[in-house]
């Protein structure tokens, strides 16, 4: 048993697989219905409207519907997309054991239910009415099921009988009777409304009511009993049809599983399968193999061979009784419910055993009991090649006599060291592990085959040279070397005692050993360990065509290593790794450098640099065998060779980028269909934003990339496009985003020294302070005077002062100070610049306000105090120190609405030291006239300045 998923919950009484999605619905004894994704192991949804245990559940084949039946005598139909119960069907008078949609639900909107009230009922879930009540059992009806393709129903009861019912009459009545039928066969009745003509008091409603009353009291003759099967000594718990053959299986409290055969006129018992030690709860036919699977309250699941009518496998669980079984309609999956949850499992692996032949042009694989050689070189007409049968494989051991339970070959190894004949080791897990050596002629593969030589082993065997191979002794865990006559020539102890598998070592005389979560490269002749690395749960090993690299396929990852087992990269995945193959393209430079691997639903790639990606999705799992250019050669689960088209452009692009083949990169950019955020993010992370710029059309993303690579022209083009977009949106938020874009562009242009773009950016952003300073730095007095006029028009007091300061216009500065009410500062400034007439006028104004100008020139703090201008606090840096007459040119610091703006004090002239008289501020570094210093200051606090 290969367990794929296991859940922990209350006792599971009902199970149903979704026909398409990887979902399973479980109804629990505590009244909860759980919808699980068994692939990832998570609960998708829960439904909790039943009162008491829920014993039956089923999925609709085509619509998002679930039907459930419980101990509250109710049948509920749920829409799992809407996540609610649509309606409830009432009629049963006791516990409901099973419910099922009709297999052809498109034509027959029927639900079948079985109950402890000793009846079966057929319901039309479109009309929400009972079609027929099937009476005849005289004890609890434990289960009922439709035949997959015929008009038959089977039911099992504790009255010790199994009944087969014929629904032909009901089908003819439903299809041929009066009633509005749509093109699809459904009555034209909405799912969430009452049927037409069924309103109270109408003739249709009265007739329907009369029919329902008659059906309730006397049953109907539309469904008749075809067979009554008697043979069990105790109550029968389950009965099931074979999907294709006229066979039945039943399970009962007499601890037996019985097989029955039907004809047109009668049914009879074929055989009894004995082995369970307690009541048998459920049984079913395997959907793909000639097997019957049953579970029991003896805590076991048993597998029976239908043709030989014997038990072939038993799986036991400690402490939990089994109650229910379910089989997937199309996949090789089974599920069993027990006291503490459920398990989803397979009976055998579906991976076909295969191995590449010499030169990579041939593939040897097993289908059924035949060894085939698939020749890729003889491909024609769109096929992948030609299949040539090589040999028939013998069945060895008791387990190998039954197909479908893991008795097939699991590993193949081909002798690449022998150019004269073909040698294949076929290994399987039968009887604890065994191998068979097949020798055949390479010129006539199907003509001369040497009788296979067999033995026991653990895991796969590998060829060490032209005439010898190695296996792992399953008892002593020794490496056993044998010749082609199957004679032991050497025994070598493994370097670690816990070695449990060996693989091909990539060269003559070398093997790769697996020990717990490690892989060890071992040379058999010298008994030396050549390399070792961590690789958890290695499942298979794939060597590159040139033998320089090896891919270790783990359960949830791939490890790429060198010939000496030095790790190059490691890739993790959330899905199980199924297979992998190295690229073998003769041109393009990807051979032995591109590894393509498959998971359950995807084809992915991995490069030795660690770069990965997804190539395409898959509908069904495949097993990669060869990659050439844009073709993936593979086997499906039926061991049929297929060719899948893949696009490895992204992988080749990343490889060319890592190899610095920039000409090839640009050619692929221009002529390939590379796109997507993943490529852009990859190029950004690798430091190639200029390449990513070619893939992007979105203006905002292009703007970011252009800034990252310093492309001012592309950034400016994107900024204009963004401005147009935001202008069309006509929102305040959009305008703010546009201004931010121009601010970022201006900063980058300033870094590059492109003052023209800086000027345009500040203009579009309307950043007047920075624009004025830019004009000052570039010496453009004319534009600086325009900025002064703009400040006057905007009534911006600080802007007027700054521009006047930058222009050196003392009269304008004094006028600004006077107009803003800062008369002491206006007086000091006028005095310093020799504007005596203005100074006298300001002095008169000060004295008129009962002030005094005495001592203003001696106060050093006047240098910093300048408050309440423009609604914030602002501190101008005066152009001349009041104490030492050092000349400064500065831009005032402004902080309005909590936003701190730049302050720059530029020292134009200095003596021996720098003027810094404000008390409490640290002294700046010494500067001289040849090297003036730039200072950024934070006034009004004692923090350090930058």
C-alpha cells in the first residue's frame, strides 16, 4: 500500500472522490462533512447542518453538487461553490445509510438512497420529489448503488440478502412520459424553484401529490426485483457491481466476501473469499485491475485476486476499525475510512521501469510482462519512435502471479560498458527484492535472448564494467559484485552500515550509495569514498550525457552535483518529483546544462546555477526520458511512449545571461516571446534592469527599471506617459503620484549632472525652492528673478526672501522682512547693507510700536531667531554674521506640516576658522577659502548635524 494522504478526524462513515479535481468528501460520525484536497492535505470546506452521524455522501459528475444522507432521516443537496445547502429531501423514516447520484446524471437527475426503514428510494433532484419507493427487504438496507452502465440497482440488507433491481420501466416512464424536457434531457425546472405546474391547487400539483401518496403507501411497479441473492449467513453490509463484467461482490457480518455472476435470467454464487476475522464493512472491485478490495472491523484491508479467488495482500491498522471504501473513477486511487480518519492510497506504483540505452537513441522499458526497446532514431509521422519487443519477463514468487499489487519490475539498468551485446538488469520488490539479468543481441534485439539469471537484492542493481554488475545484499547490506554468469566474484562492505540502495556511479567501477539523508560516491575496487553530500530521500539518479553532472531526484527536490559529487545547486518543490532528464540537444549549448524534471502537474527546469522555472502544466503525470530541443520524450502511466512539446526559451535565456553571451541575449529579446513579471524580477535580481526594460510595457514598471539602469530618456518617456494616465484619472491622489514620479526623475538626473532634466522635473513638480537653488547653482540670474516674481504672485513670503537672498538683493530682503512684521531683523539687515533711509524708516516704525533698536547689533541670537513666517517655523541663514562679518550664502530651513526640508549653508568666505557662534551647536570642521564647506543643519535642537 502506498499511502498518498492521511487525515485525522472523527469516525469516517462515508467517502466520495471528486470525478475531476483532487478532492475527496468525507462524512463523519459527528455530523460534519469535510471536503479535502488530498494532494496538498488541506480541508477546503466543512458543512455542518446534519443532526447526528452522516453515513452517505456522493459527488455529482458534472455539476458542483454534493448529496449527503444522515441519521436525521434527511437527504441534503449542497452546492460546494455557493458553500450552502440548496434543499432537503424528506421521506425516509429511519437512518439513511447511503446516497448516490445516477452515473448518467445529465440524462437522469436521480438520487438513490438506502435506509434503515427497509426501503430504497429514487429521487428526482430537479423536481425535488420522490420517483419511486423500492420495498422488499425486511431489515435495514445497508447500501444501494447504481450499475455504471445498465438499468440496474444493487442493494444489501441485514435480512441476509442482496437484491438486484431493474429500473428499465422507470427510465422509459421518465423519458417518454409527459413533461417539459430540455435538449439535454433535463426537465426544464430551475434548480432553486418549484417544478412547473406544481403550485398548490393546480391540476399538476394534485396529480403529483396523489402519485406521491400512492408511492408512500404501496410502492411503485416502475422498479422491479430482478434477482434475490441468498447465501450469506449473517446480515449483508455492502454490495457492488463490477464496472464492466456481469459480476457482483458482497460483504457481510459472516466475515465473508462473496462473488456472484449474473446472466439475463438468473444470478448465482461463484465463490466465497474467507480471511477476515470480523464483520466485513465494505467491498468494491478495483477500477483497473481484476481485484476485489474489502475492509473490515478486524482493522484490516484485504486485496483478493478475482481470477484465482484468493487473498493476495493484507494491510492492517492498529486500533482503528475500517468502515467504508471508495475508488476513484479514472485514477488508480482508493480511500478507506476508519475510526480516527481516513487514508487515500494506491496498491502499486504507476511509474514504468525504464532506462536509456547506448548513445541516448534507445530506451528500454517494461510494459506488462514484456521488455521493449524504443528506438528514437526511427521516428516517423509524428511518432516518438518504434517499439521493438526484446523479451518476456517471467513471474517469480507468489506475489508476482497477480497484477496490480506491486509485482511488476521497478528498476531497469542497462550495461553501457558492453558494446557487443545488450545486458539489462530487471529489479523488482517481489519477495523482498529480486533481480533478473537479460542478455540479448544488439543487432537482432527480439531474436536471441539468453535465459534470465535471477537472484535476490535490495533496490536496483548497476553495471560496473563490461562483464560485471553490483547489487546490494538485502541481509548483510554488502555490495556484491557478480559476473554475467551470475557468479559472485567479490563482496565489499559498504562504508556505512545503514546503506539501503545503490545507483549508477557515472563511471566504470563506481556506485552511488544512499544512506538515510546522504548520497555517497563509492569506488568498489579501491573501496574509497570519492564524495558525499546531503540529499534527503533520493529516489533516482540521472547522469548528464557527457557524464560531468548528476541530478539526484529526491521526494520533494532536485540536487545538481558534479562528477565528484560536489553540489552545484539544490531546488525544492512543493509537489513530488516524478522524473527528470538532461537536455541532449546537439546544438544550442544546453546539452548537459539544462535539466528538465516533471512533477504531478508541471514540467519544470533547473540550471546548474540554481535558476529554476516552470515550462508547462500537465493534465496527467508523465515520466521524462529524453529532452531534445523543444521536445520532451516521456512515458505515461500505461508505459506508452509520448512526445510533449515544451518551450525552453526562458531556460536558454537565463543560461546565456549567466554565461555573459550578451549577443545571444539581445537576439532572444528581439525574436523570442519572453514576457512576464518573473523574467523582469529575475533580471532585476541579477542586476540587469537594462535588459528587463525591453520586456516591459507598463509605464510605471518601465519608469522604475529605467531609473535602476540610469536611462534618463526612457524614464522621462515613462514619466510623461504616467502623467497622461494620472491626468485622465483626474484625481488628487493621481496628481500626487505624478509629482512623486517627477521628483524621483529629478533626483536621478541630478545624480548624473543632467541639469536640464532636473529643471524640467522641478518645474513639472512645482518644487519652487529646489528650482530657485538650481538656478543659483547654474548662475541663471534671469530665471532666478522670474522665480522672485512667481513668489510675489503666489504671496509666498519665504519664497520671496530666498530668491532675494540668492540674487543678493538686500533691498528686497529688507522689504520682505518689513512686510512680514519682522521689524528688528529688517532694521539689522538694512543697517548691515548700508540702506540708511530704509533703516531710519524701520527704526521709526519700531519706536512707534514702543520698541527700541538699542542692542540689536550686539545680540548674536538674532542670527537664528526668525519665527512665525508662512505658518511654520523658518530660520534663515543671513548672508553676513553679525559678530565677525563672515560672508554666508544660505537657503532657509522650513518645516511646514511636519515635513523637514533641506537646509544648505554655503560658506563663501572664511578666515582662519569657521563662523559658528550659536550657543550649544558643535563646531564645524575647519575650512578655508580654497575649500569651502557645505553644511546641513537642524536648528532649534542639539542633535548632530550632517
